[in-house]
C-alpha cells in the first residue's frame, strides 16, 4: 500500500524555472505574482516494502569467548620470508647474469648485481633477495625464464 503526499514547493521570482520576470501576470494568479509554486506529488511505500523510513540496523554483539575478525587477523603470524638463490652455471656470461638480475629484481643496483653474480660464480650459489614466498616464487620463475639457475628456500633457521 502506498501513501501519496501532495503539496506545493514555493519558488522565488528569480528561480530558473520562472519563465517570466517578477511582477508579471501568471495564468494561475489573480493579479501580480511575486511567488510561484510548483505542485508536487511524492509517493512513499509502506515500511518494509523498499521505501519509507529506514529501520535502525541491528548490531551483533560479540561474546568474550568469540574473537572478532580483527582479532583473528591480528593474531595471525606473518608469512615466513624466503630466500631466492642464484646458482652458478657454466653457460651464461657474467654480464648477462648482471643484466637479468637488474631486470627481474626490483630495486637491484648494478653494484649489488655484480656482487651477487661474483658470489655465485666463486661459491656456487648466492642469495639474491629475501622476501615473501609468493614474491620469491615469482622472482625465481623470472630468473629461470631468462635462463638462469635459481631456487627458493625458507629464510628462517637454516645455516
């Protein structure tokens, strides 16, 4: 069931909808019109049918034994870091390895790339970067796609 409300909205003489200057005769007025109003009709549905007054929202109260979503996120441990390891190979030139490291690893400088390449060349492997597991997997895949030997391992606890 809908309720209709009828009324008039007064407009000033300077209102943009007023086609005639103030003081002129209007067909609905007897004499001079200084204010014009527009008839309006507003329809409001019965509450609960999508219109009308809004009901106050119901808030769920958490019990002391129940953790909220915020508390669960807060108590979670961050993902452990992973090492991206570059292995020495006998078929890639040193300059190429440096170029790939600078291209694949964000923020890699020329000096760091040369040091990583030299360490892998002399010791057989070198840690390229320590980061989150998803990033480490992505960096490792990109190094492999560019022809370098690489792997990842958890960064915590090992030798």
